[in-house]
C-alpha cells in the first residue's frame, strides 16, 4: 500500500504515528496549552523528536459540544504555525473542513488535509484535487455541537464502511488519486461507546476498502467510560487502543502521546516480525 503526501511517500512497512497539534483554546485534552504560535511550533517539534511520522495542526476544536469558529480566526491560528513548520522532515496535515483554510494551508506547505467532513463542503473536493496533498476522509454523524446527543445506527460498521466507500469514490471522481486517500471511521463523532467498540472490532472490514485506515481514539471519552479515568489519566488506555487498532488493520494512529505510542509500536513490531512464519 502506498500513501502520497506531496513530496512525502509512505509504503507502510510499519504503522505510522500522527501527532496532534491543537492551536485552540478549547480542545478537550490540551486546549490552550499550545494556543500561541510559539508554543504550538515548539510542541510540534517535540512530537517530531519523539517519533511522529505526521503532524496534524488544527485551529478549530471538533470535540462534542464545540462551537464553530470563523474562517478568519481559524486562519489566524494555523497559518503562522504552518509557516514555522515548513522545514520539518515530516508531512504536516491541516485539520479543517473549510476549503479556504485548506487552500491557504496548502500554500504554506501542508502535505495533507484531515477533514472531519470528508470533503463535503462546497469546493472542498476541487481544492484538494488541485494539489498533491493526501486527504483523510472521516465519518461523523451530525455536527460537533450536537453529535453525541442521540447517535443511532442499525449497523454501525456497515453504515460507516458504506459511507467511506462513497466518499473515496467521490474523491477519485474529482481527480484525487487513490494513493492520496486515507479513511477514518471517526471514533467519538456521533457514536456511543458500543458503536466505538464495534468499529474498533470492525476495522478489518474498513481496511478492505483498500486505502490506509486512520484511527483516532487518543484520550477520548470512550476510554474514560471504559477505565473510569479522567482525560489527564488516559495515557495507558490510549496506547492500548492504538495497539489494538494497528492489530486490526489501522495504518495510522492519531495520538497525543507520541513517544509512548511509538515505543509501544516498536515492541509490537519486533514481536510481530519475530513470530511471522518463514517464507
């Protein structure tokens, strides 16, 4: 399998770790901690040092209950950070659903678009197709402000898989090559704990779509529901969830705790290689 992110190419000889850089005052885990340009850049550089393969920069929180921010405010948050990360040795992703932010981020060197709206906003497909960036197409039910109120599915794995099949097809029709596409089932985006667990178990079905699967469960409330721990105490659960996702076919894990996840994946990979049957 191949993923092209601008000048960067990945062949998935091992799982990739995407480090989260929230340039927001209200993200559920580290809101405000990296809210200034200097703090966000310093955090991003630390994540690269810790082993991040991709950096994901976002200027609008999509946590449950979050309110939207204006296009102007989002640009003011993320563009200076992207400029400060132009020379990092890994791809930088822009976490946004707004086409104007996508376009401005691409002009500042972003190599990937991570869109919770799966490029459904008017003009988003065309903006992404015009460049060489990778795109991550995510499933969600509802909008962040209300998505966790009453999420319902008849068959969550089947419905999410069908939706992502359709969005991959739409992206390809728009001119985005399959080698530039990633899918994300959207853990916690309009899903109950039971829905999230079903999706984690069902990742092999999603992987059969034939493009890399990204899993993002880091520090999320689903882990708090399972462990009974607050957001600041979910590091171990987050690492465990990342390992389980990789075991079930995820090619990329999106995490806050990069160093710990990288170390855990090194152990997993060493054991996995050792136990593979001889050709």
